[in-house]
C-alpha cells in the first residue's frame, strides 16, 4: 500500500469514528429523556424550561435535532453558553489550548524518559537497578495523579512555598493570548507542579512496555549479528534493539494520550487550572449543556487526532507496515 | 600455525534448574584457508561453540575453562575493545536462521554500510558502493541494497547476509547452519556460494550443520560433536573413509545413499545424554552398539588415530569398528533400519 | 436365554471398562491440568515482587471482608467528646489512629470501609472487562469476515473515546452509584482485552490441533471452549488484572470529582472531602495521606501480581 493511500484511508476512518462518537453522545444525552430537565436547576420555572427547550430545538423531531447537531459540529458552533452568555466555540477552544499546553509536555517527557528508562532496565537485566526501576514504574502507575498533585501542592506550594498553588497565571498578570503565554515566566512557574504530577503517572507505562519489548527483541538473532559486527553495546542497544522495541511503545503512546487527556480533568481540578476537562466538569455541574457537549467532543477530536498521528509514526517507523 | 585454536573449552549455562554443560573439554583447530565442518544432532552444543568464538553467549552462558586463540589473541580473555576490532573485521558470522538475522527496520544496504563503517574510515558513499558490489557478488541485483529484509525471500536474505559477512574480507567466516530455513534447491546454491566466495577472499570457514553430506561437499576437516563433547575430529578423507567413533559411523550411515534411497536411512535409537547431569563415563554409552564393560566406568579421551585424526573411544583403539559394522547392527538390533 | 445373559454380561463388562477408561483419561486430564496450574503458580510465586503483591492484596482483602469488625466506628458517625462537641480535625491519637476530619469523622474507620468500595470496583470491573473483552476477542478472531471487522471497528471507537469524560457523562446519565461507575469503566476498558485476545486467537487458529479438531467434525463451540479458550486464558486473566488497577484508580478519580454514591465512603470521596475541606491549608496531613497511600498500595499490589502473570504469558520475561 502506498503512503498516500494509507494516509487517506486513516483520515477517512478517523473522521468516521469521530462522527460515530458524536452520535453516541447525542443519543446518550437523549436516552434519559429531556436533556433540558437534566440540566434544570431547582429555581427554573416552566417558562424558562420552555425557553431552553425551544432554544435547543428540543420540540423538533429527533432526526431534525440530529441533523442540526451534526451541522453544529461541522461549523464548530454549539450555540450560546448558558453560563458565559457567549458563543461556545471560542471558550472551549481557549480552554482546549490551555489543556494541550499542560498535556503535551507531560506526555512527551513521560514517554521520552520512560522509553530511555526502559532501555536501561532491559540493559541492566538481573541487576538491582532493574528491580528498582520495575518497582518505581509500578509505583508511578499506581499513584493516583490527583493525589500526587495534592501532595505536591501540600509540600511545594504549602510548606515550602516554592510554587503558586492554583491557576495558570498569577492574579495580577493578564491573559493576553496563547503566544504571549508561552513567553510568560509566570506561566511556567504555574505549570511545573501539574506537569510533574502528570508526568510521573504517565511514565510508568512506557517504562514497563519498553522493558518488555526490549527483552523480546534482545532474543532475536539479528541482535547477535549486530554484536558480531563489532558494534558497541550502546550502539546495539539504542540503534537496533531500542529502535525495534519502540514500535509497541508508539502504539501505547496513542492510547496513553487518550487516557491521559481524559484524565486531565483530575489534575486540572487539583490545581484549579483552566483546562477543557475542568470546563466540562464545571459545565456539567452548572447545567451548561452546550459547553459540556462541545468540550467532550473536542477532547474526543484531540484523542482521535493523536491516535492518527501515532499511526502515521508507526507507519513511518516500521517498514513492514508499508509493504502490506 | 593455525588461525584458530580452541583448547579444552568448557561452556556452561546457568538455569534455575541447575547448570547445563553445553561444551565439555572441546579442542580443535582451523588453519588458514581451511574449511572446518562441525556436525552433530540438535542440542549437542554446536551453536554454543560458534557463539563462544565471538563472545556472543547469552548472559546465562559462560566459558568456564579453556582458551580460544585467534592469531595470537585469546578471545576468551581479551578486552572488549580488542574483541570488537576482531569482530566482523577478522571473523564474521552467518547465523542459524536466515529469516531473523537481519534487522527488520533497516535496509540491507544500511546494514552492510554499518558493518563497513564500524571498522573502516570510509565515506558513506564509498561504503554504499561497496555494499552494492557485494550484493552483486552474491547474485542479487544492485538495487536490492535499498530493500528491507521483509521484501526479500529467504534465499535472498541469506545471500544478503553472506554479502555482509564478506564485506571486510574476514579471515574466518562462521556459518551456523546457514541453510536450514531454505528449500532444498536454494540450499545447494547458498552452500555453493559460501564455498566459492570463501575461496575468493582467501578466508577460512567454520560451518555448522547437522547434515553430514554438507560437510562432505564443502569441508577439508570435520569435527563430530555428541552431547557437548567433540568425539572425533580429523581431515575429511580420513574421517569419512575410516571413522574411529561409533557415533561418526552411525552418522555416516544415517544419510541415505543414492542407490539405497530412503530405505537405507538409519536412525539411532535412544536419547542424547542429559547435559544437566553429564555422565561420568563415555557419553555415547547409552546408545552405543559396541559398548563394553569398561565403557560404563571410564570416559575415553580424544586419542590420536592417524596423522591428524583424533577420536574418543576405547573400542576403536583396538579394533576396526567399521569392519564390524554390519554384524553389530544386525546382531544387536540396536540401530534400527527404517 | 443363556446367550442373552452372556450378551448382557459382555456388554456390562464393556461399559464398565469404558467407564474406567473414561475415568482414567479424565483423571489424567485433571492431573495434567493441576500440574499445569501448579507450573503457572510456581512461575508467579518465583517472582518475588509478585509474592509481595499477593501478601499486600491478601491484607486488603481481609480488611475489606472484616471491615465492620476492624473499624472502631461507622464511617459517617460524628465523633464527639464528653461534652457532646464534635471532634473536628483531631490529630492522630490512640482513640483516633488517623485523626478525624473537619466533620468529625474517624479517618481510620473511613479508610477501612473505603477498602470495600475499591475492592468491589476493581473486581467487578475485572469480571466485566475479562468477560466482555475475551468474548469479543474470541468471536472476532475466530469468525473473521464481517463479524471481525464490525467488532474491531467498535474497538477502534472505544479507543477514540476520552476515558474519564465518557465515564462522567455515563454516570450523569445513569446515576451516580458504584454499579454505573463499574459499567462506565468496563465499557471503555474491554477494548484492550478484545484487541489482544483477538490477535492471539488469530495465531492459535493456525495451530495443528485446531485444524485436526475441525477435520474431525468438532463444532465451533467445542473448538472455542476446549481449544481456544484455555490458550487465551492467561492473557485474558492478565488484562483483567490490569483492569483492576485501572478501575480502582478511575473509581477514585470519579469520586474525587464528586461523581460517586454519597452513601458510600470511598478513598476518592475522602480525598474530595479533604481537598474541599481545606485539609491543605490547615496542614491536616493525616487526612490527605492515608486514603492516597491506600489507593497506591492496593493498585501496586495488583500490578505486582500482574507482573508475575506476565511472565507466564510472555516467557521472554522470565529470568532463566
Ligand atoms: N540460553 C540458554 N540457556 C540454557 N540452556 C541453553 C541455552 N542455549 C542453549 N542451551 C542448551 O545448551 C545445549 C546446546 O545448545 P545449542 O544451541 O548449542 O545446540 P545446537 O547443537 O546448536 O542445536 P541445534 O542443531 O538445534 O541448533 C542444548 O541442550 C540447549 O538446551
Ligand atoms: S567408548 Fe565404548 S561406549 Fe563409548 S563410543 Fe566407544 S565403544 Fe561406544
Ligand atoms: Mg544451533
């Protein structure tokens, strides 16, 4: 299969999956009956309820609603937020980018260090270092990131006072767009703790996977040939064994993103960080249906995009896939 | 002086269930330009010996005694750096399975270039050119250097492997069952190729096989292994004409003669010795049709039989086991005719 | 008359022999299985880390089982002093080994009862994920064709869904209780099991004994039950055990966010209460540490065991 055809096929299936998820969400909310009542606060009168109904178009037949919903998705317009009283799109997208600023570095750090750690563990097979690494990886994976966040807050923000305890920026600094944010030292001061709590948790999986994968590859004949060629241990381990062992880790990377992206909600909550996960949970509690729905779909879109990119990387890394 | 001289080599594998003695007091030598064949049934320790020559034993395996002298250097004790310089530059290695011997994620050319550049200070372009020449030398098209291993058939892969083994004009090529995974016709071609190309670059060959006919076609000298021990070693003409160990005799009769066809195939009944608990007496005792009382109590040493033929057997020291062969086989009915 | 007698006799003898033969082969079969199980157990136990995991898990199981006996108080019972005042935010002491919350609950008792929720969430999810994932994986791998494509599309779909947000939506729609949390988690996690089991079935399908079973006319159900299922069992178990870990963490996360049954005290909801109850500002470390450490330890014990099971599934990992 040639590269273009493969990419095209993956794009089509990614988009199809997205719409399937969107459809599930659509029916999920309508399964329990009237979504308006789901988001109704105790104080709302019948009149208000009727207003929500008609603004949702909830009195229309289901297929009309579904059609409108799909149009909304395509045009990225989910109507006006109940809570913010403004268009949903910009709000969600801004929060989305905030989340990406948190997640991307955490995932990259976790997978880069995790993979390298896995290589070292396999290399030091049978030595105490491997044991320590194995135990460490398991502890990382088992510690809830929100709790680790709380502990980090407790120690480094509370007791030591080295870091701010909440938010993305200090109160006196104004948010002036995402580019400006990247140049703002105060922003980095704020995201170190949340990134740390995510990175530790995320690092467990690549550590273990890379080790397992390495131990499988090490037994292959070509490794003997590489050693026989006179390569140094380092060259054999990194250029050949790790290069082959990386393949399953790449797959895990995609899945890992999906997991961690959803799990952001927790870290964002602990650090009161204005991310999209937190936004979704808040909107759910505030009965802000348009925002909650779009937040969810945006997260799904990011997860799918990442899966797609990981697939492409895999395709690039493994010549055998190309041939099929 | 010989190019490679293996002396009193002991190799053990440590496992949870105890240690396995995969090579027991193995000694042999290979001269410049000589082709040495090592035969023996599966699990007798052939690959173990081949791997030990380049220090490729897995972590749980180790040489516990003996030396491997290669052109004045002891490969058992020398430091990593010296060993790395010798690897591939002087001794190259064709592994047992043609299928998995090449790294699946790099092209053939890349892997040959890597071998060249590890040992010689040449430009990438230059090395690539040489890789192309080598690939043509083994009968593949030049463009194949840009192929990935999975794009080649088994035979082509093994050819690429041979090309790589020749890349630095090594003085010794180790080939561990280079044709097992291939179909019969390709097997012949590949063997032929290894044979002539070794001559072309003036190299010695150490070839492992469990097929004694391969040795007959290719080698100058043969070593016969049984249960981790070398039980007979010597020049082809002598060993094949006048085998001095019952196991060699059995092997020679185990492959079908052309006239006899399949019917003549003889297999040896019984199990090879347990390497975890190697016997104190003759290791072939359990399956030997010539065995006598003394064989149950003592372990025969390799003794000289003719100019450069050695064998480890009490009985053949005194009698001509070849002449008794027919009667022994019929009388004892230990070796079955299929 | 006589001939019939002889006939019956012979037939009886024959049946008897058949029965004994059957019993013999059955016995052999059982012996074989027991032996295999013992091998598997030995591999797991030979792994020190797995052994530690088993001991840890056993402790949690005992605590969970005997929670009412072990816990000195009801988890939601207000602790008061002699004057009847609430004992808020007490430091750890002999009476309250882990202190009290700012709502005067005994933290130790809450931790003990929280064990039950975590264990239930973990085990129920493992059952569901193991069952659903293995079933889907076997069916997909064995039947091939459209069935396979359809199942694998659903698996792809499940991979595209953000895990925790989906669980939140589902819990809102269905109601916040442990069962729904387990259901929500399982609906996502089965994908991994299904994917791995399927790819294993694909290679098992090529094995000789499946071919010969088919050739001798065995039904699909029989082939699946007797030839395929036993072979994928270790993998299925491994992924179910992984699911226990995921589920405990996910349940804790959801409870921390407030999506849990408010009747039940869980470690996650304890942490939510601590976080919202200013435990951080008041440096009430005794409220923050115990629930988190328990979550970690329980999940660690599960992963330690899974690491031993992994050596059964993947021989490369065993140390020789
Ligand atoms: N890594 C290892 N750990 C433990 N035992 C091993 C290991 N590798 C080989 N052995 C044992 O050592 C003995 C010799 O193995 P070796 O691979 O050298 O045999 P071989 O003669 O090359 O057989 P084959 O013809 O099948 O390749 C065998 O009994 C084998 O079980
Ligand atoms: S020493 Fe005895 S047992 Fe051993 S090979 Fe010779 S005759 Fe056979
Ligand atoms: Mg071998």
